C-alpha cells in the first residue's frame, strides 16, 4: 500500500496531478450575505486524493467555502470545477459529493442500513448491488452487526461512522467534512481522526476537511488552507504552515508562538538578518518587505525553538519564571520578560525536571535553539 | 421556603376554570337523562327516552354528515396548509416570515359571524364569485354556492387553516434543514428529498394537525348555520334547533352528549389510523 503520509510537502510539489490543475478548482469565488463578505475571491486547487484542511477561526468562511463546493450555495462570482467539469451551476444532487454534516444529519426514521443505502437507492442501483455495497461500506467503518439499529440507538462515535459510511457508499468524487469531530470527546476525537485518515488513504478520495482546531489540522492534513475573514491567508503543507507562516495571522493562529521584539540588521536576497539581544538570526525576507535596516521587527518563534542559554551562547533575552504547567509528556515554562510583546515567554521541556530546576522566581537567559522563525514589521501600537 | 413558590398561585385559575367546566358538563349530562315536559323549561324525572329517540334515521344522517364534513375539511386544510407551513418555516428573512404569519392567522382575528357573513358576500347568488363569472360570460345562471356542503366546507377550511398551518409549522421547524441537504448530496432531487425525508419526518405534525382540525370543525356552529342555512346541518345546529327553537333542553343535552362521545371516538379512531404513520417520524 502506498503511504502518502511520507510524501507530503516538497515531493508533492514536484509531482503535480495530471493536467497540472486541481481536481477541485475554485477560481475567484466570492460569496456575500448582505453586507458580510463570507468569502472573497477565493482561488484554490485541491489535488486528487489529498486531504485538504480549511483552518480558521469561527466566521472565517470555512463552511461557506464547503457549501459552495457542495452546491448548497451559489457563488456571487467566480467558477468552481470538479474533475475538470464546470459545476458552478450544477445542483448538489448531480455533483456526486459526499458530505459529512457537523450534527451527522442521519435520517432518524431509517435504519443504519437504510441510511447507508439511501444514496445508492437514489441512483437506482439493483438491489443485490446495493446490499453488497452497504455491507462493504459498513465493514470499512467497522459497523458490522448494527445494520438494523436506528441512529438514535447508537453512540456519538457510531453515528459518525454511519454518516461517513453513508457519504462514502456513493463513491463520491469529493468528500466534504464540516468540523465532524467537534462534538466528540478528546479521546474519541483522536481515534476518529486516525481512522478517517486510514479510510481516506485506502479509498484515495479527494477530501476537504473543515476545522477550527489547529492541532487537528496539523495532524490530519496533506495541505492546509488558512482562512480568516473570508480570505485565504496561506496554503501549504502542515510543516510549511507551522514553520514558515507568511502572515502574522497565520503565525499566531497556528500553534503556540512567542512574539519577541527584535531589530532588522540587513536584507540579503531571500534571507534577512535579525538581531535580538546579543543573538543573530536568519529569517525569510519575504515577510519583511518595506522594512529598512535598523527598523524594529517582531520575531515569531515557537516554544520548542527556544532553549536555555549556556555559557558561550549568545543570549537572546532574559526572563523570570512565573509559572510551570505540567502537561504530562512535557512541562510548559512561563517566563515574564520585557523582550516579549505580550510580556510573557513560553518554553517547553521534556519530562518534569524543569519544575525542580527552575522554581518560580528564577532568572533565566534564553537563546534561540533553531533557525525556524519568522519576523514581521513591528505593529504600530 | 416551598420549592415551587408560585405553583399554587399559577395553578389556582386553571383549577377554577376546570371546576366550572366540570360543573357545566355535569349539568348537560344530568339534563340528558331527564324527561322533557312540553311547555316547561324544567325537566321531568330520569329517563333514557332521549337517547332512544336519537336512533331515528334523521339524526343518524346529521351525525354522518358532520363526520363527513369534518373529514373533508381536515383533508383539504392539510393539503392547502402543508405548502403554506413549509414556505413559512423555510422562508428567509424575518419580514417575509412575519408577513406570511400575519396573513395566515388573520381568519382567527375576525369574529366568527363577521367571517361567515363575508363568505355570504362572496358565495351568494349576487355575490362576488357569481357576479364575476356572469360578467365574464362563463355561466348563464348563478351557481348555487350558498346552502351547500361545498360552501360550508369552504368556509370551514378558511377558519381551520390557521390552526393547521401553525401546528404543521411547529413540526416542520423541528426538522433540521441538514436532512434535506444530506438527501440532496446523496443524489435526491428536491422532490424526492422532500418525499423520502421531510414528509415522513413531519408525520407527527400531520397527525396532530388533522386531529385538531377535526375537533375544531366538529364544534362549528355559526358557519354551517349561516352558510348551510338549514340545508346543511351539523350536530351543533341540531342542538341549537332543539334547544332554542323547541326548548327541548333534555333532548338537546342528550344530542350534545352523543356528539361529544362521537367526536372523541372519531379522534381516537383517527389517531389509531395515523399511528403507523407516526412511527415513521422521529421518536
Ligand atoms: N446563511 C447566512 N446568512 C448570513 N450570514 C451568513 C450565512 N452563512 C454565513 N454567514 C456569515 O458569513 C461569515 C462566514 O461564515 P461561515 O462560512 O459559516 O464561517 P465558519 O464556518 O468559518 O465559521 C460569517 O460572518 C457568518 O456570519
Ligand atoms: Mg462553520
């Protein structure tokens, strides 16, 4: 079995899908509701067989984008293509899409089997074939034996599987999922995420997944689209989004981040040299356009990119331990520091030794452990 | 401090009303088993003669007519009311919704007599319908619309519609629009999605609406009285004639009692008949 989890990122870029175009393609799609611009000029290619996640805060336009692909909404402008066909004007029932609704929307008056068979019946398939496909799909989502239950007799996780089976039974061209796991508790959510990913890999179905949970997006996706206020902010692999955010919003929305005051030293082509305390750091220059050398900048750096300065290290900044929070596998160390825009710095230590070694009140010198950081012009305030 | 401090204060008016209703019912029941003394408003001794007299075909006919008119009215109201309720629930925009709601419930605001007289203006030989049809040359003589079951049913549908629409709308508003979207995403066109999902899920509302419409029409008085004009009689008209034209209170009372029992019986029958449908809806 091919494992595409390993071929994420760079390799995918070098091997675009046949035709060089997305399997699902949005071209300048806009949608407004009255005065609210729910989606503005969205242009996006979803590659065949990938899991693409729409990530963003509530009200960002994720559901709107999904509903436009599904055909539940008509765009005000722009065009949508699925599998090379223009579908902008095609009603949902001719689009051959599978949708997993946030509240599952299982038909309460039908059994599990009838729910899964619904889309096949609508396609007027012969009975034996329907029965075969229903059994096959229920086996895929591990629900064998529950055929005759009604949705109300199932647990939340089971209902979710039925909903997934119902959407997959019709062998959809595209699978759309709108925050499907938000109603599940944390453990169940984790196992459903894994299972969804396995099933998706097995079938190779092109999938658009909506979530506002950045860790879900990072763990589940081949690529992530960050959406806020109806605009696409960045498109990239989880690694790109996490390590090389191109916008201030993306940097602060995805993952924990420290924002430190720094200064631009010089720009050299694609790289920029940043000075923070005694330390120097190279960051991408792309996010610093229009900044002159010497200008104040804000350095966005992940907790795991910071470490304790040892003798001989260039100290980036100092801080006083204000709190520990034990996270099981690691300890979060909170520092109060002048160097941080928010006045606080977050560092991470594996194990529990940090609690004993640096009690609250200890002064700590911080150095940059890696080079994965980005800088943006200092906000005017 | 009592756990529910307002319970007594809130329940007392309802209890008083209930006592008054029970007393009135008891009086009617009591009258129904007393003898009629011609020329006197006071009843005589206990007897079952009134009920025996009801067995005459004349009265059986009225009961049958009443059930039939109620049934036709309920069905017509359902057929007309369902699309209206659906539109009301699915309409976008608060303004459109309120406008529709106001139009729908207006018949309830008109008094029964005013409403019925306006139907006379519409249905009479020189009324709106006949005048228009005559002027257009589509008919040569006025159609007989007044004093027919058709006219009575038409007017009854008019006043029953708001109740039906409100009950159906209540049921439909509990159906998540995502069910229809799910059906459509699975390949069902709008009509098939409606027939296979929304309609079955709304059966509890249909059952409630039809039963209520039935009970609502069963007690109609002014409409059959004025539009039926003695040609179309329902139970309440007969009660009125016996009670206030002949002053035969005991007989009128026994008629009322039988009417009431019949109404309950029909509603029970209706519910039993619709039960298989209801099992289809969400539990
Ligand atoms: N049917 C609608 N009517 C009016 N406004 C809407 C409607 N759907 C979405 N919106 C608005 O469009 C914006 C984007 O909404 P949505 O796509 O649901 O965001 P998300 O799914 O990212 O939370 C929000 O401001 C929301 O209020
Ligand atoms: Mg949403």
